[in-house]
């Protein structure tokens, strides 16, 4: 039986596998048409139906820890959160000298994120409805944070995910991946994911892990299934010269 916990928003938070009817519905909507994996249609239907079982209804605890750790860039740093969904992590990462862009392919998600975040009254974040794979930002980012975006993409899109990360980050920028390591899934999203899947696409682009650890503050249904890794390009020093 799926383990559960109560999310801050009050809904029952369940494990993200096929024992969860909402995940089964997401898979129908996103994978049902085969080629839908590569279009926004399925994600838009999920948001319009309100089938968003990944949504914690609060900032991810590991993000709050990262902010409190004092190890994130500040001093006019720019941050990107691709596949930001309802945008809780965007708001949590913002401030202390950071301007954060939350990007999601689904206009409905972005509208929800904007409405919810408006109460924050801050001008240190913005939400953009666009496709991560084609969006052209006005400037590159100091930091990109990915949570449940890599594992949500069809595995055939992972190499393109890596290339986009390399294109969107400043040469000395940092990528932080909070990795949801789904296993034993016959379908997705979330698709089966291992740390080696990230390495396979990031290592050839020069990214190396500078720090990796278990996510000790994962929400209950995800405990023991997540690791957090910080990546930099090993030639970053050369890029400045
Ligand atoms: C599994 S959800 C994760 C949302 C959020 N990171 C969270 O943890 O609550 C994946 C999100 O990625 C978005 N998405 C999917 N494909 C995308 C793309 N090509 N560009 C931008 N966003 C995309 C979906 O609309 C969805 O909101």
C-alpha cells in the first residue's frame, strides 16, 4: 500500500507510482498518445483537470534548507526553475540577492503560480509560460534548480535536457538537481531514474558533481528515494580567461 502524508495544502500526498490513481491518470494524459511525450498537451490537461500528484502544496523542504545553508549564490544572482509547476520553490529561492525565473510549459500552471505568489508582494521572481527546450532567455543563469522535471521527461529527451542546461547556465554557473529516483516503473512520468542517468548526459558536457547526498528532509512518501547533487563545469575556470 502506498505510504501517505498530509501536504500543507491539505491534500493527501501519495507516492509517485502506479499505486497512486492520480499518477495513473497523469500517465494516461501524457503518454496516452505516444507522441504526446514530446508535446505540451498532456501536461496542460493534467493542470486543467487538477491532476497534479507531484505538487507538495508548499516549498520543497530541501529548498528551504538550501536557502538557509547560505551556500546559494546571492549578489544579483539569477536563478532558473524549469518545470516549476505551482512555483512554491521559485518564491522560496528568491530574495537575498537572487532573482528567480519559474518556467513552465503550461499557462494554467503559470497563472496559478502568479496568483498564489502575488500575496508575497516580492519583485524578486517572475513566471514565464514557455517550453524549456526552445525558450530563449534574455540572459544566462547563475543557478538552475531541477526537481521532478528530469524524471518527468521521457528518457529520450534527457540528452536534450542536458544540452539545454549547458546552454542556459553561465560558464561558471551551478546546476542543482534534487533527484527523485523512481525505480521499477513500467511507464512514466515519473520515469525510472538513477544518478547515472544524470551523469550520462551531464558528464560529456563537462559537468562534475561537487557534492551529493541523500535528501534527509524528503517528504514522507519520498523518503529514501531522493538525492541532491550540485554540479559545476570542470572547465569553468578556463571560461573566464
Ligand atoms: C512533475 S511536474 C513538477 C513540478 C514542480 N517542479 C514540482 O515539484 O511541483 C513537471 C512540470 O514540468 C512542466 N513541463 C513539462 N514539460 C515542460 C517543458 N518542455 N518546458 C517547461 N515545463 C515543462 C509540466 O507542466 C509540469 O508542471
